[in-house]
C-alpha cells in the first residue's frame, strides 16, 4: 500500500473510534438522566453537573471525529 492510503485508513479508524467513544459517552449520559429523574443517577451528578461534565465532551468528540475524515 502507498503511504497516502495508509494515512487515509488511519484517519478513518481514528475518526470511527472517536465517534464510538462519543456515542458511548452520550448513551451513558442519557441512561443516567433517565435513572436520575431529578435526583442523583448512577454517576452521582446533578442535572447541572451532568451537562458540562458528560454532555459537552461527547459533543466535542463528535466534532473532532468529523474533522478527522
């Protein structure tokens, strides 16, 4: 394989890994939100803490994964 193809495959795999990590983080956030119902979920975070600590990093990972393609 040429170097350019190897780099393209590596970028694609990196992008896929970042997107999967973002989806897992988002799924954990959603599950914790449903379990919490206004109280503490299994992450022991309030609604105000959960957004910046779990929601924003998942969005950042999605944006990074889109830019890696």
